C-alpha cells in the first residue's frame, strides 16, 4: 500500500494538458540508472600535430565504447558549441542500467592512464574530464514531446515510453519526480563541490563529489524531420532565444544557481564536428538545486521567452509539427556524482563553481 503524499501535487484540479507528453518507464527491478559524460579538450594551438593527439584519445575512447566487456548500454556523441568548456571539444554521454557494469566500465576507461600514455611533450595539449552520476529512479523525471525520436535514458533496454498528464503547468517537473511526494529537495547549506588534487605529474588532476540535492539536467532539441518552413522557424526564432537564455545562465551563475552548462551539437557516429551540421542539439549541466532550476524557468524573462516561443511554434505548425523537445532531470543524493578533470581549462564543467546563496 502506497504511503499518502506529504506534499501536494502542483497540478491544478481537474487539469487536462493542452498537448500530449510522454515519460520513460523503466523495467521492473530497475531502481537506479547511471550516466557518464566523457570529454576531450584540445588545450593548445591549432596545428595538425596537436589536433592529431586529441583525435588519438577520441579514437581510444571510441574503442572502449564498443568493447563487448565494458560498452555502455547507450551512447551519444557531441561537440561543444558554447558554455563551460573549450569550443569544439568532443563529448560522449553514456548510459547504463546496472551498477556493476557502470563501475567496471569507467574503471576500465581510466582517464589518467590514457593521459599518461601520451608522449610527455603531448600531454599539455589535451584535457580529459568525466562527470558521472547515479540517479535513483524515484528522484528522476523525463518528458518527451513525441514518440518518433527518443534519445538519452529512453534508449536503455526494456524502457517503455508512456503518456502522462503532468505537463505544461508550473511545478509539473517536480510533480513527475516520485520522491517529491515526501521530499522538498531543500538546499544543502554547503552547496560547494570540493575538489582534491591527485596530481602525480605536472598536469593538474582534480576529483570531487556532490553535496545533497544537486540537480542535473539534459534538455534536447531535434528538428531533423522538420520541413523547410519549420526548420527556418526554429533556427531563426526559437534557437536564438535558447542561446539568449543560456547566455544569461552563463553570465549569472550565482543568481541562477547554474553550473557546468554546455551547449552541445550531436555528432552522428563516424563523423567529426568538422563534417556535420546535424539538426540536433542538447544542453547539459547542473543547478544548485531544483528550486533554482524552477525559479529560472518560471520567473526569468530569458526562459519565459523560450517557453512562449515554443507555444507559438506549436500553435503555428499544429498537428504537422515535427520539432521535438525532451529532457531528463535528476535530483542527486550526496555522493552519487563524481567529477574528474585532468589537465582541463579552469572554466571546465563545475570546476571553481562555488555557488553560495545569493
């Protein structure tokens, strides 16, 4: 028998959503899912030799990604457009549904070993990082605007995508998190990610973990199936508004609670960032806590512009709309995330992001 809710739903009484939405429903027995972002930065110069070094590391990671013994259950790859990273850095996101496989896979990757295997003269030209975390399904929410394109956690084996009614009202994301019935996910007073240096060479090597209720978000945009008119509408109207919202977050981390945000373009398998201009992007990163993410979404003009623009787009193209959006949000328990940065630029990811209460 389920326990009664301690905290009421935000959903209005007798509410009916204006448009259908779907969420991920994992197989029985799956109470945790596992995510890792792995990045490769080209740190110095643009000469062919240095580009070749970072490409060598990327190729080694790609071999790890298809190793039958360690391969994640799902993988996507990107390059960095903007944000808390070096532009054009290569990024992979990996998903697992099994803790043992997750831990063994990342242990076998061993970023320090990859970096140390480089010639001493080449090590300073490459930065490597990994941001990984365990999400309890009870502290996770997902939302998809269509069924014809389902990335991210939706690709884990056995996952069903089911329609739901908790969408298109303020507080809907919180309502979709099962644990919100009994937990407000309050701000951890520490709200600082401490890092330890484990450098054994002249390259800085930093590791850290998370405080309680740190939030991760990945939010995606997919318009590859859109016709010319809808593509133009997204690229000339919606996408610039998205960039304006991200710019606000990058420039105001303490006020917004945002940290480690990257704007990424998906790179089809087998192609480099120089060979593709795919019609798919995503934003990934962290917020100090769920209230900060909700506050930006509900009250700040930069997000309200994104929200109203999306509504206008949906009304304009109606049932013929092919533009797809989706997201996944995790509220992480203390110690469920691990951050590793090896010879990275000082603005990478959550490095140096001490977001005290404004």
